[in-house]
C-alpha cells in the first residue's frame, strides 16, 4: 500500500513539474494604462422642480436634499399626498410603524407618517394613471 502511495506522489510531482507556467502580466511605472474614454456625466433633473413644497416650516426653511445626497427630509402627510397626486413619486415603501418613505423621480427621498395603515395605497389608487408606474413595497 505504501509503495502505491509513493508512486502516485512521484507521478503527481513529475506531472506538475512538466506543465508550462503561464506568464504573469506585470505593470511597470513606465507603462500607461489603456486609453479609455472619460466617464459620461449625466446631469440630474431639476432639483427645484417642487417650488411649492421646497421650503417649508417642517424643514426649517431648507431645500429638500439633493438627489443622491443620501439625506431624507420629513414632510407632512398632506405634502406627501400632494406630491403623490402630482405623479412625482417613483417608489413608495410603507413600514408597519406607519412611516412611508417616498423616492421621487428626481432621486430625492422624503419620509412621512400616514394616519392609518395602507392610506398611502388609497392615495396611489386615487391618483390613477399618473401613479401607475410607482414601485410599491410594504413591510
């Protein structure tokens, strides 16, 4: 048994030694990277598209967060209904705590509290065709 083990080991070592090595690519400081075109920057939609709701007492007179800034402003339920009915919302997330998170079509994020569970879905139904493409999630 030991003899077969040693023969198998020698054969494996011999075969490994006979295989050609694949050359490893190296990068020297004198080489330059491949010329790729610069990334295309797409301007964001008009952030000030909501002049009636952009400055409110609930935000302390501040504008809503810029799209992609990661910030979320809290607005009143009536403001949220108005934004929904205008067809400005891309995504709605409803939590069990009655918190509703809205992602606007321009990328801004807003948060509100609905009076009763599923009220946001009633507003979306009321909105009709303008709200047909809203992505909806519930917890």
